[in-house]
């Protein structure tokens, strides 16, 4: 006779409880993971805008909410984190809150989370170059500049991405020259989220009218240098950005072109190089050198770049300087420049009169992101990249201190209320030339800056410095 | 036999790591130096033989940077050796607060060189820097980045603040490990403090001094970060070291072949200098 095994009450209750618990957990998981049915909602916003100096055109954009419905095909199951590199400084300060906003509001719907990655400002582009050469898959989005001519083989061509029906926006709102700066051999490799120029930043409380010509600039600089005017409220009238760093040549180039020199525009690089030992070029460099030697600029200004120049202006020690437009945001911030925030004016680079007409020219150049060719998350990267081309991004970027390359935004009254210097910069952008995007752009400027710096410290005469610069640059360009 | 095998297996990963981070870059440098290798053709370079070496050897900028690197090495290595030795001898004695003083001396060595350069640059800024401000209070107006002699002094002093602690701590430890008997015997025989240092302690320390000197010479010859942050190699190219020159050629000019050739040339030039140090170390039984 077999003995039946009796099931204890504990075992029985435990089994039933386990089954019930499993059903509850499984049901809850199923409910939470259920694909969300979303209604596609498209809102179209049409605005007619005018680009500075160009014809009026119409921009149509669906607002950002639709990006989740049109760019993504259904709700994503897993979130992908992409790394986005940006230029440290005012540019990264401007994009960081937008990335925070994206991560809070858009990452769930798009399935893309964004992590901001920054390198040092001074060597940013060299760092990017190294990463791309090493075929590093990260960052997924790299911030570069119009130096794209040197690194385009390592960037993802964007034309097919933008041509895809999944991309709901338009690139027509950008300043055409700004967008073209990112084209190499007809293909697009980036977008101009930042448009930059250099201008004369001056103390408008000291100078109701800024200097319009080079001679006026020197005269005003002398007037506001304590060595020549003991009553001057500033110690120095001018701050030269003389550090031996390649982009510091831009300030001298603007002065030179405004005096009638050949601009280093795309296609005119050799012509520019050949003109470097012209009387005009030598005269402009001599003015620079004289200003330094006569003490109109601080002695340490041979080692000045962006930060030191800003510090000198913010401390109220210097009356004016040629500086990047990004500095306006910092110098007009009551917290960052409490002494001078309400005293800063902006004007075009001093020029010359031609037939009684004042000619002042500045270069414009652009910075912006591109997609790393070696990224393993291009699809996810492009979702965020598409957002970067929206007017919404551009306006927020402007509000946070960046400076967009979108003509539509610059002419937008809202943008002009956000950034009061836009009307000040409009005449500069209208009378500007595009800096070359030649692959040897950086070495060209490096050679020029090195020689300008040598002239400033007296190691070479201006004539010799420019002659050497011309020889080296022509050798580099094969001209 | 089995123990030997286990030992080899355990050492192999580290060996492979060391080989990959030293041997591979060395071989790749030679490869780059005989090719025209730029950003655009990085993965499809063109063989050019010795062209890059000819360009480097005929470049006035390269030789200017070699001259500056050698000058910088001679001044900083000597100054740091002397100051480090002095500090180690001075702090060898028993005194109150010695531990605190030693800790304070070592702090700069813990800071990243580039960051240290930024700190010094800010402190020396003529408008917002602490040091010019303090100097102005006693009636001295100084500009630290305009003239080469002053700029060079700033660079040397910055290097000394950061790397004298390295010399100090090694010599300090070596002093404490010296046998006491010869020193005590010298005192008993009537030698003065200075005579003990000169005729007993320093001769006993010379191997360590030679080793520390070799380290500092090697480091000073390849100086880059602090100088680049402080001056960018300027004014002009007056403070451009070989490392800065190679960096600019490679990453600003984008000519990796020429940069690699410059690296190879400077490597052999450095070996001439270092061979004296290494020979001394071999004679002393250190190597």
C-alpha cells in the first residue's frame, strides 16, 4: 500500500502566492511596456523673413513637438546615448541648457539621450582632428568650423540625410554663405550654428562716436592712454590680441582689408598671399607695431587672446579692442563685467573713406557641428542633429549667448529683443567677406600670426615679417 | 618549471601593454617620417624617403626650438637640482613642523602641468593677477610676458616650483637611507657641517643625484604643456620648445610626416645628451 504524500499548508499557500505574485508582476510589466499609441500632430508655422542684404524668403517649420512623430518611426524601445562635442566657452554655455531641455523633454520620445563633451578651447580643433584621424567612434557629433576643408574625409556627408523624407525641416533659413562654408566638393558636412565676426568693442561712455578710420582709432587710443593723457579714465587706449595663436591674425586681416587689401576669400588665397608685402599691408602692420611700441596697448598684449582681452576690457583698463562678437554677451553681463556691462559699444572694424564713402569690412566665419563618419549611432545622432537646424534651437541658442548663422532668426524681431546687439552687427554682416575654407587655412593663419607676433616684439621689421609670411604661405599653397 | 611558466604568463599582459605603448609609436613614427602624411591622406600616405628629414634639418624654426629646449633644460635642471639638494639637506635635520613643510613643498607636483600653467598665467595677469597687484602696492610695475628675459624667467620659475619637489623628495629619501656611521665619524673627527655635506654626504649621494639629473634632463627636454599654456611658444617663437614645434607642425600645419621626422631627429640629438648621463649611471652600478 503506497503512502500518499500530503502537501503541507505552507507549501500550498506559498505556491499559490508565488503564482499570484508572478501574474501581478507580469501584468504590470506588460502594461508599462505596452507601445504607446500616439496621434500624429503637425503644426505648421510660416513666417516670411528677410536675410540681411538678401532677398526675402519664406520659412516653413513644424515646431519641435513633431520631431518625435516624423523623425522617429514609432516609440523607440531603448534609449541611445549620443555624445555631442561643442566648442567650450560662450558656445557651450549656450548649448548646455538646450541639451538639458532635450534630455528632460525629448529623450523619452526620441529615444536619444545627449551627453555633452568638451575639450579645451585653445586646442579644440586640434583635438577633434586627432580623434577623427584615429577613427574614434566618439563623439558622435563633432563641433568644427569652416576648417572642415581639412577634415571632410572623416565627416559624414549630410545631403542624403537632409533629403530624406524623415527630415521635416529646411536649411533655407541659413545665410547662404554660412552654409556654403560647410560644403566641400559640393557636399554638405556641417551646419552653421555659430556665425562669428570680429568687431571693435569700445567704451561708449568714453567715446560717444566710435572711431571710423584707422587714423581715428590710433588717435582715440592715444587719447585714452594714461601715458599721453594723465586724465584718461583707462590705462590703455587699445588692446592688441598679439598671442602667437593662429586665429589672432583675423583682427589684422580685417584692418588690412578695410584699408583696401585683398581679402582671403575662397578662391583668392594665393592672391591674398601675394599681396602681403604690399605697401597697404606694411602700413597696417606698422600701425599695429607703433601702437604697441608707443604703449597704447598693454605690454603683455603680445600674449593676449580672447580671455585676456575680455579681462582687460571688463576691468576697465582698456578703452577699446578688436574682439570676437561672442565677447559682447560676456561684457554686457552685469555679473561677469559689473564695472563696464552698461558701457560697452560695438562697431565695425575701422576702415577708410573711398570717394567720401566709408568702407569697413570684416570677415565672417562659421562654426558648427557635423556627424562623425565613424560614429556607430548615426541614426540617433541625426535625430538630435535635425533638431539643431530648427528655428526653435536657433532662438534658444541666441537667448543663451550663442550667435546663430540663421538669417531668419537674425531678422526676427523676437531675436533682436533677446540680443540687442543684432542691429549693431547687421551692418557688419552686410559688409563682410567670407573667410576662405581652404584645407591649408589654419597653417596659413599660423604663419601670418607668427610673423605679426615677431614684428610686434621687434624680432622682425613689419616689412620683413610680411615678406616672410608671403614666402611661407605661397610655398604652402604651391603658388 | 611550472612556477616559471606561471610567472611568465602573469608578466605577459604588462609586457604587451608596454610594448604597445612604446614600441608601436616608435615604429609608426619611423613609418610616418618617410611618408608624406597629412590630415587628408592620413590612411593613404605617399612614400617620400628622406624628404621630411631634409626639410626638418633645413628648417630654421626647428633649430631655434632645439636651441631653446637645450637652454631651458640646462637652466631648469641645474636650478632644480641645486634647490632640491639644498632643501633636502636643510630639512634633514629635526625641526618643528617639518612634516607640514614637506607636505607643502610637494603640493605643486600634484597639479597637472597645464592646469598649473593656467594658474600661473592668471596670477601674473597685469590687470587681474595677484602678483602684479602685490607688486604695485610696493611701487613695482612689472609685465611678465612682453620681454624674452622676463618670460624666460617666468617659465623657469614655474618649472622650478612644480618640479623641484620631485628632486627634493628623492634626495630627501636617499639622505635618510644613508649609513650614519661615516657621517658620525666625520663629526667626531672634527669636520664642520659644510665639510660633512661636501666630503661625506654628497659623495654618498652622487648615484642618486645622477639618476635624478637624468630624469629632470629628459623631462625638461620634452617640456610642452606649461610653456604652451603660458606663452604659446611666443613672443614670436622665442619660447617654442621642440615639443611645441612638433605639435604645431603636426596638428596645426597638419604635416604628420615632417613632425615625425623632427621627432626622430630630436630623439637622436637627445640620446647624445642622455648618453653621458646613462654612462655615469652604468659606471656607478645604478644601471
